[in-house]
């Protein structure tokens, strides 16, 4: 007997129905929500090197906002297909932010500026290219593989949209979490009503002797965004991340102090005696390289473990692609309409030519540029294919985009090295920009390709028109890329520090200014109000240091002497400004960015502290042999411990809630009230932090509302009245900050326990 044929798939909205879909209001709403979640995702990727999917929160917000607008204005309610357009348009922001935040800050470490042309061109062109390259795969992955590729987050998003159409979805938890986290972040970071970091050293002095773990500090960044991330990613990954931090900062760092504290000369690559180093200096001199080696190895291991799936994806994808073309010939059903293939090919070609034409990207139309364009097309299509299929199998949250980026960068650098041996290119600073541009475009394209596949799966389930969705996500990618790029630039500039003290040791160094072409002006009234001079700009990458100046960006006077160190917000080294103010909370560690610089310099220059890097590699190997995923552990090694502990706190709450409610932990497709609350925490805290960062352009405002620095002289009576009621010990103690953070955690716990499924009567 032959097996019974499978029933034909029927979407929620049938192919014969024609209801409003691609209308202007949903496009605008989706673009705005994409910008909001893109900005919050940029903050996250710079802080902790990861993001969380925004599709479900965007879908929930869309349903509720449009329902509210309808009730207030009397306009018709939006259709399920219009709400789907909103989530499709908005989903591009998060995936773009990950790719841009992962790659572009590496420009600083290589000795380049992250200027607007570089960031915006790579963001826009890479994002659009990833969508265009995925469109021809839609029928193969979404239609032909229906029931085989599950697309967990895309399926969950479709369920939210269907529930909203039936009246069962609400965004109250997202809004509540957003508002609570926003107010909390403003009170903490702008008003300074409590400390941003709670820390305690694990050593103390008794009878004139230091006992305990010298060089170890237990700390926690009291961030609502990181607490929300911890709940969403779950207890296992959160525990592995904090374990990496425990090893790095409570084991390795004290060991460095214990064994090297009596050295009378600096231990390379450090430039100071270990006995004179603070915790942050030990991290910058040694731990960062160990963490970067572990992250690199973890990324490679994640790729190796995915290789069977990847090879199968490539073979199956091409087979299904050609088969689907034959089946779709002459088919013009609404739910089968894609953008025309000639338009997709023309658009892809124009995007690659545009990348070659922009001189700031290091490509051009010579041998190097043509080779780079070929690598962008080949690696781009390869990894967009892989990312799209892996999204269908394991979800976008587990998609190893960073591993694919590492693989792209390794292959690109090796190919460029081979071209040098043939005499086709010369290995110099510009070739590093070429390698980073190729990896950046492929990274962003792969990330956007995966999110496009997920959005198209949601559309397939609800009965959307593919061409309408494709136009929507192209629009969302374009608008989000513009704003996400500007957010990156503004966050870096607003939190950069101009320091004279940092270059006191190098005041006698003289630079040949004839080799410096660009000029920059110190921002009058902000960093040095009395300084109206014009300075030459010198950018030194980590592989360019000649012993005169350490890596960084300098403003050089007309006499050739350095006047200012411009310490960036992203991977900056300074913890205090020239007035002694703590600026560490305004810095972003961008944990995976240093890895990109290490790969480029390591292969093309062969100048790295390989011993420390190999320590990290062997840590990753040990973990893999023990059956523990090495990549999240490696990220924990690289990040400051303060960034991992709030994530761990969120994971612990998730573990407790799931244990009490007897629910299986599943961070892939969960749309429970607590996950929505956590998404609100992430967005609210991150958006507030981004806005406060921008306020650094107007330091007078921040100073006027800073309660911890006393009453301002500008006559702010309201601030004076409130500040006078707060005792001085409040600002010095960590207890108020722990209590405030505990309130956030308690709300999360109560919501989680309240959402326990009711037992049905037997």
C-alpha cells in the first residue's frame, strides 16, 4: 500500500483572498519600530557581543498599537497581513545592528576612522545585498521544505499574529517592561541616584598584609537590558557565560598578580609593572588576548560542528532551487509572487559595483578590487544560503553568524596573502581595510539573509504576498541601516574622551607631520574650551606601533608633538578623564570586534602575542572536550565580569520560573509574558542609554541633573530641593543600587510565576 498523500498546506489567509497588505502606515510603523530595536540591539552588541530576536516584540507592539489607534480614531483595524508587514519591516533593524556592531568598530583597532561613509555604505549595501541574495531561495526553503525546516521563531511570530487577529495578543508586558527599564536607566545613568556597578574586591589588608585574592573583584553592572537578555537566553548559556568571567577575573587575573607581582620589569605585552596595575589594566594587557583567542576558537568550533548541516544545506539548497524554478514556471498565484529575478540580479550587481566605487572601502576597480568583489559575491551567496537554512533548523538566535564572519575573514586574508605571493597585491594598511570591508558586507548580508528567511516563513504561514514582504524588508533594511550606522557613530563620538594626561609620557615624541594629510578640530567648549587650535590626525592600529606611541587616535600639533589622545567609546582604554571623573560606564567593550583585528593583523602582519592567544584557544579546546559549548564561555572570558553577572541573574530567574511552572526552557520561540517583559527591559534600558549617550554632546544638561555631584550653580531649584533630601551616604553605598536592581528582578519573577499555566480539572 502506498502512503497517504500529505494534505496541501493552507495559510491563515487563503490565496484567493485579497485584503489590505502593503499600505503606507504599516511600512512607516515597521520602519520606526525597526529603528528603535535596531538602536537597542546596537547597544547590546557593543556591550556584550550578542542580540536577541525582535520579531515577536515588534509583532505584539504592532497589533496593540494599531488596535489602540483604531479605538481612538475610529479607523478600520489593520489586517493580519498589514501587521505582518510591520514585523517584516521592523525585523531588519536587529539583524543589521548585529552585523554592523560586530565588524565596523574594528576599523578603530586597525588605525582607521569609523567615518560616516564607511559605516553607512557597508550597512546599507550589505543589508540590501543579503535580502536580494535570499529571495531566490524562498521557494526552496520556505515552500518546498515546509514541515522539514521548522523556523521556530518565524512560526512563533505567525502564532502571535494569528492570536492577535483573533483578539488574544497584548503588548502590555512589552510596554510595561520598556517604561520601567527606561525610568530605571534614566534614574541610574542620568540622575545618578544610585551606582551603575556594584563591586567588591576579594582581597583585604590585615596586620599590614594583603590576604585573599589580590587582583580579583566581584562586580555586577546593574543593567535592565542585561537582566532581560539573561532571561531570554536561558540559564544554561547565562551560566556558561558567567563561568568564563569567573575563570578570567577570579582565577587568571589573581594568578597573574600572584606570579608576576614581584617582577621588576614589565611583562609583555604590558607596559607597566604588574604590581602597579589595576584590575582594568591587567585585563587590557593580558586577559583581552586570552579572551580573543578563546572567542576565535569558539567561533571556529561552532562552524566545524555545523559543517555537516552547512554542506547538506548547500547541496540541498541548490537542488531545491533548480527544482522549485521548474515547478513555479508560469505560476502566478498571489502567495507565489516574488520580486522579478532580473531585478534581483541587477540590484545585486549594482550594489557590488557601488561598493567598489567608494574609495573609503579599500576595494576599487584594480586587481584587488575585482578579487574583493568576487569574494563578496561568492562568500555572500554561500553564507546567506547557510544562514537562511540554519535559521530554519535552529532559529536565528543560535545562528553562528560570528563564526561565519570569522571563516570569511580567515579565507579572505589567506587569499590576499596568496595574491601577495603572486605579486598581485601588496600587504599594507589599505589591504586590511579591504579584508574588513569584505568580511563586513558578508557578515551583514548573512545576518540579514537569515532574518529575511524567518520573516518570509512567517508570511508563508499567515498567507502573505512574498513580493510585498520583500519590498517591506528592503525598506526596513534601508531605513534601519541609515539610523543604526548613525547610532554607532554618535555613540562612539559622544562618549569619546580627549585626554592630555594620557600622552604625558610621550610629550617629547615628534611626528613628521608632512606624512599626515587630514586635519581635525578639537570640539570647542566641550573638551578644551580654551583650545581653538587645529590639529593633524594620527591613527595607529595595534600592528602599527613603532615604540613611539601606543595604538590609538591622536591629535598632533603643528610642531609634530601629540596634544591629545582621543580615547574612543568602543574598546577605549581610559577609565577616568583628565578631571578624575569615572568614564568606564560610558565605554563599550565590543567583545567580538577585537577578534576581527587579531585575525587580520595575525595573518597579514604576523605580529601578535601568540602565547596569550593560544592560552585562550586551549581553554576553548578543553571546554569542547568536556562537552561544554566554548563560544559563550569565551565571550564570558573576554567581557568584564560585571557584564556577565546580570545576565546570569536573569538566567537564574528563568531557571527558577521554569522549574516552578514545570515549563521546558525554550528561548527560541517563547512568547510568554515574561519574555515580552524581558524584551521591554532590553529595549527600554538600551534606548535610554543611547539617548543619555547622545546627551554627552551637551554636558551642561547632564551636569545639571547629576544628583551625585551636589546642587548645580545654575539655579535648578527642583533639583536642589530633591538633592537636599538625599543623604550623602546614599550615593557612596552600593545598597541602594542593589535594592533598585532587586525590584526589577522581583517584577520579572512575579510575572513569570503569575504566568504559570492553570491546571485543568480532570
